């Protein structure tokens, strides 16, 4: 039996947010039904009863945009084709603008036990500016429905560095979430992605972004505020109360294997990384024509050295970093023997530190993580 995670991609949204370049479509609802039946076929094609599924993550796009019965069909298909752990973490992403009381009840009843809700900010003006389909009141209602349905394990996504955002907005957003006792909070730094509406708006000076120094200040402010309130900073962008860390993402950062189903679904299996096509039409047609192999592109077949580099890169995302003993158990080599040059350079630059049996980012490394990744790419 091999422990794995499963990711399922739902590439549909009600409306495209101005900053987002995830693979998601807002004008292809006519393909939802076909897409779900192709997803089920892909799950059957890759069936493996020797795979023990520890976590399922249904992401997007907006899984809460499509009918709950489709999500249930997908979960049932996974259960039939894999060995699902009785205590599996089953997460689903949800946009407050698509949540209903009945929908939340359905998700809980079908076995979803963790929600990841996109809020971004509690400031309604900013929500409008970035193209979100909901306001803060609707978010509060969503939390109320989720709790009533039985959900306890809840993440809320927030963003920093947003147009016209200031430190008081961050404070208000975080205090709101702390008061609601949300057990897991993600704090993402806005990335201006190429070819997004926000990129154009920024170029045309329609919106003004906080400068880099302010953005870093926001990050450290958020970190301090959350830590003061009992959250553990366990990954660059993630904070959780004691037992609420996301198992699925932690497994990914620990280089555990996973299967990704659907458009743009990424997989890591037998030291190989591969990804499905981002074209919804190709994905559906290839599965219908029994040519699933055409959907899959191998990105990387890893040598042992590549695996070790990636293990460092992923592991250093965690605040505890890479455990030296675990590295040696996994690879039969010492970190310092394999990466002497890289470790020495990063130690000299004060970007990493050795902390007992762990090597981890310093405060400077948290701000300049890109320089650390460069050493292991
Ligand atoms: C798939 S969405 C979450 C679920 C749902 N689609 C929603 O938006 O409510 C994943 C999260 O990624 C983050 N994100 C997306 N684009 C980003 C960007 N350009 N920069 C930083 N964070 C981004 C947002 O916080 C978003 O909530
Ligand atoms: S942020 Fe979420 S809702 Fe907005 S376009 Fe991206 S996936 Fe869709």
C-alpha cells in the first residue's frame, strides 16, 4: 500500500477575479456536465486499490459553483477506485458568492470535512476593485452556514498588497477572522500575473498598489498578529491553530506522492511530475475518444539528485524547515554532503539557519525566499 493524496480540479467560476490566472473559465457552463463525466472516467482509468488515500483536495476554479451532486459523484468514484483512509482529510474550496445553506449542508453530509474559503479582505471597496463576486456580509453568512452544517476545520484565504489596501484593512480583516475563531488562515502576497485585468489596471494607473516595503510590513504585521492570537506559522503563507494544519499541503511539501485529476491537474508519482492539459475542450474530447494519454504531459522524470534538490526547496517552505535526520533516512545521504556549497552560501548570506536537527529559513530568508529557491532549482 502506498500513501497518496488526490487533487481534483474544477475549472469553473461565476466570474473571473481581476488578479487570477488559475485555470478557470466563467463562460463554459455548458461543459460542466460533460466535464464531470470525463473526470469520473479519468478516476476509473487511473484506479489503484493499492493506493491508500490520506487526503483529497477539491480545488479550482470554484468547486462550490457547480451543483453539489457533482462533487458527491466525484467523491463516490474516488471511494470506489482507491483505498480511502477512514480519517481522510477531505477539503473543498469555496467562494462565499456561491455558497448556500443547503449546499453547505450537502457538502458536510457527503463527507467533506475541511473548507477553504476565499475571502481576501473584509474591505468591500477592495473586494469590488479586485473583481470578487461577494461582500463581507456574505462571507459572514457563509461561515454561519458552514458552522451550522457541522464544519469545524475551516481555512480562510486572505491577501496582502492589494490595491488601496493599508495596514488598518489587514488589521480589521484578521481581527474579524480571529474573533470568529477561524482555525486556519492563509495570507498570500498579491502576485500581479501577466495578462490579467489587474496587470492592465496597474499599468493604466487605474489602481495603486502598496510598495514593496509596505507589502513586507503587512506580512510581518499579519504574522505577529496571528501568532499573538495562538496561530502557528507553519508555512510561508499559512497559519493554523494547533491541530488544524492542512495535511494535504503538508504532504505535498514533504514530497509525498499525489494524483491530480482534471484540467491542469498535476501529479507526482514514481519520481515523475506530470500535468494534464489546460484546455477544457481537449481534456473532454481526449477522454471521450479514449485517448486519455493525449491529455498528459510529463514535466520531469527525477534523478535522485533532482529529488533531493526538490525536497530541500519544498521543505524550506515550512517554517520548521528540513529535518536533517529525515533527509538522511529518505535519501541515505547527509544534507551537508550533498549541498555543502549551497548551504554554506545561504548560511553566509544569513538566509537560512541550522536550528537543532533542522535547517530552516531565517527572517531575512522569509523575505527573500526566491534567493533560497534559486540554489535548489
Ligand atoms: C482557487 S482560489 C480559492 C477558491 C475560490 N476560487 C475563491 O477564489 O474564493 C485560491 C486562492 O489563491 C489566491 N490567489 C489567486 N490568485 C492570486 C494572485 N495572483 N496572487 C496571490 N494570491 C492569489 C487567493 O487567495 C485565492 O483565494
Ligand atoms: S480567485 Fe477563485 S473565484 Fe476568483 S477567478 Fe480565481 S479561482 Fe475563480
